[in-house]
C-alpha cells in the first residue's frame, strides 16, 4: 500500500514540476499581456511551488519512517 502512495506522490510531483517549468517559461517569455494575466500566472506558480514542497515533505517523512 505504501508503494502505491509513493508512486502516486512521485508521479504527481513530476507533473507539478513540469507545470512549474511551463509557467516559469510563460512568464519569462512575456506571455502575460496584462497585469491580471501576470498575477494569475504568478499566483498559479506560487500554488504549484507550495504543492511541490508539501509533497516533498510528505515523501521525506515517509522515507524516514520506512528506514
């Protein structure tokens, strides 16, 4: 059961990291045409980074408990 969770967490983490990269590229490429677009993208980026860190923390905790 723990293996299923860890696999799910790592695949979710990978998807989040890919989305972070795409969002960062969009911001750096000047995709947001308005301040509202920019705020939306930076808000999305902050949310993705928060989710990424939460998953990493849970994975670290899980790995320590299994050791």
